[in-house]
C-alpha cells in the first residue's frame, strides 16, 4: 500500500486507479517519486549471486550470437583471421578490467547503475531514485543524475535533468531489443523447421516481402518465452542462465566439430592476407579493439546492475577478470573458424549461426539426423538470445525506466514496455533498408564513453570511493549532492570535452561511409578518446575547483545502514499533505 492511502481517506476514482497500478512493494519500502523496491540498495536476502553465478553470467554475456558474429566486424577492417583473434584477446582482457572497475560500485554499495548496448556506460555506480542516481547525483548533483551527464546542459530543474539521458538510452535499447528479438524469432523458426520441414521451406512473406511469415511466427513464440522468463526476479535467474549457457555452449561445440571435421583446416579465411581498408595493420587492429570494447560496453558499464546481487565482497571479481575475456575470445574465435569452414563447405559466407543451421538443413536435403542436430542447435540459439536480451537489455534498461516513474514502473514493467516498443520498431525494416540509420545508432557510443570516464574519475580519483548514500535519495538542498540548483557544472563540462573530438567523425561517416581523415580516425577509436579525455578533464576540473562534499560518507554500504522509511516517507507526505 502506498503512502497516498493515508493522505486521502476518500480518494477519487482516478486516484484509486493510480493506486491500483502502482508497482508491488516490500515491507518498509514504500513507492515514492524517488524509489521502489528495485531502486533501493539491495537487501541481504536478495543478494544471492555467488562466484559461480557470475561465471554463468559471463557465459550468457560472452557466449552469445552477437559475440559469435564479432569476427565479421574485425575482418571488415581488413584484418586477417589471425590478427582478428589477436585483437579479440587484447580487447577481451581490457573488457575484463573495465568490468571490475565499473562493477565495483554495485558490489560495494548493493546498488546498481547501468550503463548499452547501449548509455550503458552511464551507470557504473549504483541505483537510487532516478535509476542512475547514486553515482549520478554524487557526480552531477541530484538534478543531473548519472544519466544527466549527457543532459546536464539541458537541465532547467532538479528533476527534469535526469530524464534526457534515460530517454536516449531507452531509444537505443528499443532498437537493439527489437534486433535481438528478430534474431531470436529467426532461431525459433529454424528450430520449428527442424521438426516440420514444411515450415522451414515456407516462402510466404509479410511487410512487402521483407519479413518471412515463418520468422514472424517465430518472433511471437520468442516473445511468449521472453515474457515468461521476465516473471522471474533477477536474483533468481541463475538456474535459467545455466540452462541457456549450457545449451548454446553445446551448439558452439557442435558447430566447431562439424566444421573442422569436414575441412580438416581453419577454412579459407585463415589463408587470406590482411588488407586494411584504411591505414596500416596497426590502425585496423586498433579499430577492431575499439569495436570490441564498444560491443561490450553494455556488459561492462552495466556491471553494477548485477554485482549488486553479490552475496559477498569480491564474488564477481574472479569471473570478471577470467570468465569475461575467456568467453568473449572463445565465442568470437569459434565464430570465425566455423564461418570460414562453412564457406568452404556450402559456398557462402554466413555469420549468423541460426542462418547457417537453416542453410545446412537444405544442404543435407532435410536428413533426419541433420534435422535432429539442427533442432538442438537452434534451441541453443534461442536460449542464447533470451539470455542476452534479459542480461543486457531488459533488466538493465528496465531499471533505467524504473527510475523515471518509480511508482508505476519496475524492472519487469520496464522490460515489457521496451520489448513491445522493440517489436513495434519493425527491426526487419531497418535491417533491410536503413544503413544510414544503423550507422547513426551505432555511433551513439560517442556519447556514452565520456560518461564512463567521468564516473570512474569521480568515484575513484575525486571521491576515493567515499559516498554518503542516504543523501542520494534526497531531492533538495538538504542533500550534499544538490550542488547549484541540482546541477554539478563540472560533469557536463567534462562530458562536452569528451564528446567534441569524436562528433565530426560521426557526422562525416554518416554523410559518406567512405570518408577517411583524421576526424574519422578519431571517431573509430571513440571509446578510448571519449573515456580518457573525460576522465582527465573531470579530474583536472575538480582539482582546480573541488566540490565541497568530497570525503563525506563511508567507503561501502553496511547492512541496515540505510533506511527508506523515515525521512523519505516524511518527504513524500509533505508533498501530498503539506508539512507534517
């Protein structure tokens, strides 16, 4: 029951409706304009993830279809297969280090802070009232919460500033969520087609011939499974994650064995020489490493969304340093080998594993043995898509939306809303007809990398990991993170400095995909440029003009040291009834 019940003993019909649609509560955790049960520091009973849980988490994040196809990006830069694998190793190791640093805040404070797949890089801190708050409020001020970094110069009041980055993040996630669902639907169609060959050979189309009817049926079935899985709270997803990771791991092993046993080599891609598209091999490898970091920015910066569930300190660290790079490297390497061998066998370069499975069913003339293998391999692809959608899109982005309207949106509702919008975005349309749109969408990373640099600088360098957590939940001048009208001017300034060098390259690439000059080079290494410039800029700005709240608070969140009733409940009543 919400606080508003006590405020008005005879609520209007509209008021009763609003009360009815409020999200469920936990004892002692009221729904307010600042929080719900998904936004508070994680209570001990919900911290269920052990060391092995995080290894499974990275099996989901690293062993996925997106990871499998990473090689296509690396080879597109003109690298040969060996150089692509070297880039994978370097990029994977860097991802592991970033996972530890970006997940440290959630592990220490039991709060989340996501960053995309995506604004993914925003929330390396924790979760408080407006989703990215804890870290954001500390950094930008209550008004310019974590998400507000990018929006700080749009802020005109203490609460509106948080919304712009959330909207941008949600905008990007809508399309990536739609893409993942489309792939998941295609995998479902392949799985069904292995049982019913007639279904696999359906030629009927929708959407002007762009969308196969069987794929649309697959998407609907995929969403049914997705809705069912999202009914499970994040703290209880370990067992479904185990099933998903085992199934897709078996698919990868099966494809690898098939490919190598038929060619007795690595395939033609390993015999092609490097031919960098622009510049030398060094530039091409640097672009490839940056692409890897950009692809995993959602998994790295969003670590606090999951490390908050750790049952003890350092539980996620080993998996972040070992399992993260291992899974990323192994999955993408298998993708390169299988794609290379398949090109020799079937005569086509097919990067998506579910499309390869459909091709193999035709290649082997619907052989019963082959169809049995394709059924289980396709099911593995479906499980992989469900897992990665929940890990990187639904849970984290659902937390983002929850911070906008905490009374009415929690993680689950936010995930359902984004899934619906993802389907409504017609992913089959923009995959077929909107190459410029996809270029712009992928270029959104230039806005997110500077957030990472600022957040890491603020937490580790400026504040030295010291935060006064309860003040992150106070939306007025009583909070030490209120700054000037809710905005910490240092953060937007550092963000602009981090974005500026990469913006010209994005514009030039959008106008002409063949453009090549110094600005385009900088754009292709935007992750490093944006993160480093904003990190240094924010550290220097705070050294020249230090915030007055540095050093206040504690180094980590202790159980029972944070109360959500008391002051917050009183604050809510004051808004509805007047001072009490």
